[in-house]
């Protein structure tokens, strides 16, 4: 959606309320995946200990917020990256270390943290046997209305070289 169209919806107080069935999502502990059609990206790079998947949650009617389920394999991480959208993370299952710039935070089930625009960040699953599940709520709808579809340009390509990956600690690879 263009920024102009988004702003017009807001200015005109247009209500585009979805049905109750399409505005709710409940995590299912026995099926930790969202439908494959909702997968935004996944990546695995054993040299960088990267093994994760990001699924868009099927919540209808959202124009600015973009809820995503981040799944990181045991003792693995997502790639070190940054992007124009803001993110709020809620840890659903297991424990994580979240690198934000040069700092590393320890998070456990139920913890909430945020990542500001353009902050280099990376999550690491500290469990040796369970998948890390995190809800990521972003303002991708607003940011993409301003910048276009920029998200694919900020991710590590499968088997590719991470622009931010250099020799670093186990928790965060800094630029």
C-alpha cells in the first residue's frame, strides 16, 4: 500500500475491521509452524550457526503493524542484520540472547524487548534441544509504504555472506 493511500485511510477514519476469525492467532505448542504460504524467509548457514525461519501471522486488516513468528533452531541464530522498521519481540518459548549493537541481553519466556530502526541486531537460541519462538511485531506496513519493499535487501541470502558478519563473539557479530 502506498503512503498516500495509507494516510488517506487514516484521515478519512475508514474502518476496515476484519472478522473475529481472521483477527486472532493462538500459538499451538504441538504445531509450531504457521502455514508455509506465510513464510517470509528462512535461512540456514552452518558456518555462521544460522538456522531460522520467519512466518507472517495470518491476522487480517492490519495496515501498519506486521506480526511475525521467528523460529530459531537450538544453539543457532538468525543473521546479524538491521532494517528500517521498528520491532517488538516477545519470547514465547525458551531463552535467547539478543544482541543489540554492542550489547547483549538475556531473554526468557515472557520477556519483551524492542529494536529501534537501523540498530544492528541478532538473536541466539541458548537451548541445546528446543526451538526458540519469538513474536516479532513490526511497523513494516508503514515503513514499506515510505520506502517500498526494502526488507529483502536487508537479509542474508541463503548461503551468502552476511554484510555484518566478521570475527566476533558467539552472541553478536558486529560490523
